[in-house]
């Protein structure tokens, strides 16, 4: 398992891989304040420019949608960022389910 490292990612301690799909992975992690989060990594490297642009637009729509959504059964948006050709979406752990939220892509 490759765990990314940057100043942004250093704010998180990766606990375990929750799932992996064709386009990315989801990790359970803990932020610098001890909050449980799920980090969804969306791989963009090795994609043609047009595919990257489409994936980036879809990612931005999803992040905007999650940031404005409030429901006890849906992961709460926490942060998103771009690092080394990959996109990352960070959601807070769901309080109602007791499990880290997020699904593989």
C-alpha cells in the first residue's frame, strides 16, 4: 500500500486501507486533532488530458455537493486537495454508523 506524503497529508495518520477500485482507494485515517476521517484518493496519473479534466470536474461537483449536504447517514465533507496527480476527498467519520464513511471508486 502506497501512502502519499506531503504537508497536507502529514495532517493525517493513515490507519488502514478500506477499499480499492479501478480509479482509487479509500483509507481510514485520523486527523491532527484526533478526529476519525475517511480519505478517498482518486488517481489521475497516466490518464489522457481530456479524461483528467472530466474526472476533475466530477470531483469538484461531488465536493461541492457534499459540502452543502447535511444528513446523519451521509459522510460529512471535511476537506479536499490535489497532490502529485491525485485528488483527495476527506470526509468525517459518520457518528451514527460508527464506521468510517467512504466507498471505493
